[in-house]
């Protein structure tokens, strides 16, 4: 297999994660195990479907990794790790890149229906981008997929309906090095649910035959049928393929996950997990001991006391950034560059970017000068210079704002509240940009969604990778790359550049280090020129495990601390 350049990394996070896990193991032997653990995470529970734009952006990957499993999951370094309970995946020789998938013979959803290759066909159909319908400006995708990266290069998925075997064949001349990021935890949705809801025998046949009316019905449910609203769950459409299943969801009691009796792997160590998301008043949940595991943006809860926790602040895989619109006040690249000149990136990093730690090299070491290349990549030092002129507070910001038409304009920055760190960051940006004649308005709100940027209700989003409000980022940086690709669901600013798309495509298959470096250098120069977003720093995370926790291992990626929740044991 070709080596994906984005997977090259240092081991700092692994060492930090290991230290946190080891500290959490101490002093548990003589206590009693508690039957239910509260998991506080600053994701926003909005959809069961992690492949949809809504599900990916709201943080399904951090909530459901052990409810909807896949062939790989995101491990504590942000890397894909094989989940052999789900099945096996292997690349096989051939003229075209080909991956053979075999689901576990025992694999069964919590409703008693067997897992099958139908699930892979559905995922590919939804994320391939090839199924469209007529729109006002031409064809538009049927499926509101977060990203088509990797999937759009697949020519076909060979599958006999109901079979445990699937062969995925890529298009001639295409190669996707990061193929282990496909069909992952949270990506594989239960195809049999859609078949039942649309009253068809299987989703495979309409996909293979291109049955447009049926595909439109399939897409409608895929887009809308798995949205989650407290107090309004239809559990019949929410079967689980992992060690936990959803039991209930309410504002008062949180999202309750319970042991999935149909699970064929090792039984979860704790039979009940209660997920409290960003809308759950996490501060009070921590104070009243409702939370045994906490994973939030560092500083987001303000002065909350974490006594009784073994906690640590550490740099995350997500990119804390301002995602800019490409219309309205930011309709020109000149205006976006002018704004970047006044955003005090260095000052923001100094005050908010490394709370409680000081990394000298790698992830979290200084202002982040790339949107898609992590600081612990071997390529980062060579390509980071393009962003150096945008440290912030530049004396030319006023002149740039005036010449671009941004002076005397208002910039509305949205984010999900409550978040005390991001609120303070917006205030600091407003103060710095005032001298350039730019008025910055805090447009944060509890019901804020990144889609408001697309709708023109705000001018920028302050969030993590791909505008995510909570845990974000992986080593492969697939979300970061997709968030800048023309037409991608995660591209909320609607940036579009054909050359960027072509570079991303080439990098996905390239294994020559010199070529990779040249492409990344061109990409960075392009992005700093077009300024679709303003990277600030590696998003700092606060991850804490209650005293008496066993098997708590920090995962500062989009999978969050809940990546191995089925192994948690809390003794008090």
C-alpha cells in the first residue's frame, strides 16, 4: 500500500495520552464499579448519520463510535485502527485499486437484522456524488453528504444483497492512499432501515440500476430520517451495530446508551453510558458529579472546578480557525486577506492556544500556518512560511481594509454557545480589528449551526476542523481537505477553486516525497492567497477521567474520549 503523507506524525500525543491513561488507573482495586458513566462532550447531538453534513459537523463521530461500528475506528493518535469485530478489509493486487471487505459472520444489528454488504453499497451511493437531481442551476446531489473524498473515486461496489462480502473497485487510474478512512465507525448506516421505510426489498438493486424515483426516496430518508431531537426518537430506525445502542434521548436525562444484547464481540464493561452534549449545561453536570468523563475545548467551560478528575489540557488534531464566507462582506479575496491581517493570530495563540502546556515542537507548537497539514507532519516546517505575514495586528491592516472595501463593514462571527474561550476570542478579534475600521460582532448562539454561514446569516464561523463545534481532526486530515473542496457538504463557506481540487486529488494518491512537497507548497500559497479560512492554532482540549476510572485513554481527535467507551470501568 502506498504511504499516505498525511499519516506521518510524531508521538507526542501518544505519550500524553498514555500518561493520562496511566494516571487514571491508580487506586481502583478496592472500590465498587458504578453501573452508569456520564460522558460530557462539547459535540452537538443532531444526527445518527455520521456521513451526512449535519452528522459530521455536529460531532456524531464523538458520540456514536461504539454504537455504529465500521471496518476502522479513529484511535488515540487520530489514526485509523482496524475493528475486526465488524469485519476485515484488505487491499488486493490488480490493475485497478481493489479492496475486499468481509463482514463478520456473526454481525447483527440490535433489531436482529444481519449486517450485510448492502450497508457498504448505501454508504458508497450516498457519498459518491454520482447520484443527482435537477436543480435551479443544474444537477445537484441527491444525498447531503459531508464529503465525497475517496468514495467518488470508487467505480463500483460488487455486492449480492444480503451477503457478508463486498468488493470495492476504484476507477481506472485512481488510487486513494487513505482507503482505511472509508466505511468507518459512524459511516456505515443500516441499509435495511431505509429498505423498510421506502418499502423496497433492498437498496442494492436501485443503486445498481440507477432507479431515479427510488433513489430519491432513499436519499430523502438518508438525509432526514436519522435526525435526532430530544424526546422524539423512533427507536425502530436507530438499530445499533456496536456494543451500545440508543435507549432514550431527552433534555433532562441526556442521550442514554445501553448494552446491545445482540453485540457479538466483547460485552461492554459498563452497561450504561449517558452522553451530555454542549447543550446540556456541562458546567453543572460536572459540578453535580453527573459526568465521569469530560472532553471539551480547553477554557470553554470557564472556571469550572475539576476536582475529582484526573485531567489534562493537550493540543488536539482539530484546527481552531475562522471559516470565512465567500459572499457578502467577504465576496472578494482582497477583503478576506484584509480581515486576516487584522486578526491577531499570534496574540490569540499566546492567550488561548496552549493553556497549561508549552509544546516546543510538533502539534501545538505556535501559531498554526496550515489548514490541512498538521504541525507534526515532516512537511510542515517546509510549507508553513506562506502564513507568516498574517501574524495579526499588522499596521497595513487598515490600508488593506480600505482598499478592499472592508473598512466600515461589519463581520458577524458565529459559534455554538456557551463557550467562554471562543467568546473571549471573538472579543479579542473585535478589539484588534477596530483600528482597521472593521466592526466585529459576536453572533454566537446556543442554536448556532455552521449552515448559517452558507445561508449568509453570519460572515464567519469560529470552530474546529470543518467548522465543528467540538472534537475534530484526524491524522489523515480528510475533513480538513474536504472542507475546502468545491461543492463538499463540509465546505460551509462555499469556497471553490479548481486548482485546489486538482492538488487534493493528486496528493491523495502521491507517494513521492518531492512531488508531495511541491504540491503542498503550491497548495499553501494558493490558500493563503484566496483565504477561505484563517487557521489559528491546534485546538486545545481538556480531557478528564474521574478518579477511579480504568481504561480511560485520551483521544484529542474527532472521535473524542468516547472512542473506547465500551472498555470504561469506573470504581468509587
